[in-house]
C-alpha cells in the first residue's frame, strides 16, 4: 500500500456509528489489517493518532519529528501486524512501539530540538499544578516560562525508562498496570521508576538552601 497521506490528518471517528452500533473493536481491526484492509488502517490511525502523537511528542520535544515518528509507528503496525499475537492489547502494542521508536530516534541523535511542552508541572507534594494544555499550543496555558523551561530540561535528563513511565502516567494518564504492560515489566517496577523520577525532579527543582 502506498502511504502518501498525512496520517495525523485522519479524522477521529466516533465511538459509535450513526446507526447506534458500537464502532469496530480492536480485535476485528487487527483481523482486517492482516487481510491488508486500507480502511481498517485508516480507522486504526484515526482512533489512536492523538495518543500516539502526544506520547512521542513528549519524548522528542519536536512537533515535526513527533509527527514523523508517529507515522512511522503506524506504518510499522501495518507492515508487521501479522506478528501481533494478541498477548497484549492493541493499545499497549502501539504505546510500546511509540516509546521504543521515540527513544531510538533520540539516541540516534536525530532530535534537533529540545523545546516543547510537558503537560503538567509537578509540585513538591506530587500534585499537578496545571491541567494539560492542547498539544497544538503547548505553552499557551502555562505560566512561568523560566520554571517550565527548567522543568523540561530536567525531565529530559531522566533515564529513558523513568521518562517514559513519567510521561505515560502524567500525560496519558495510563494506570500502573497499563504502563507495566507497555514497558513489559511489573507494577512494582513501574512504581519504583515513578518514585525515582519524582524524587529526582524534586531534587533538581528544590530551591537552594539559604544560609543566614
């Protein structure tokens, strides 16, 4: 199949068809994809494009590169769907591919920008200080540009697994169980990754002590 379309421009479908019936299930989509259905592929992209793009964007900090990698993820799904055994959910497989490809892209040194957004500012009591903004305007709803720039810098310093876990938890709002499935690890390991990420960010962001 020639994939010349801009995948992220595919309209997001409703959860139900106009006749009231539930939209095609993921399992049926996979079956149709294995038969080479372009319509199923477009449905897949429309259903998951926002989540996959946002995840990749948070890791690469570049809208242009995030779109490229997100499209690569969907093309890879189309080309390798025969290898999908259904041991994990389709969404888990997509998140796994997205985070893996984003980190590979960054390790190869292809990420040209280090400026973007993170959808929440973490307080020292683990509370989210701001609601997530629209990814099309990443800084529009955030205050304190210097604080945000500092936070983004330190998030970028986190080890890959910690950054992925932190992104999936605080941006995508995945459960610990879902993150564990994406990272192919245990819930306790996810808890440890998140704890260490938060502790590291607190340490980085803690104002220096003043001496009287």
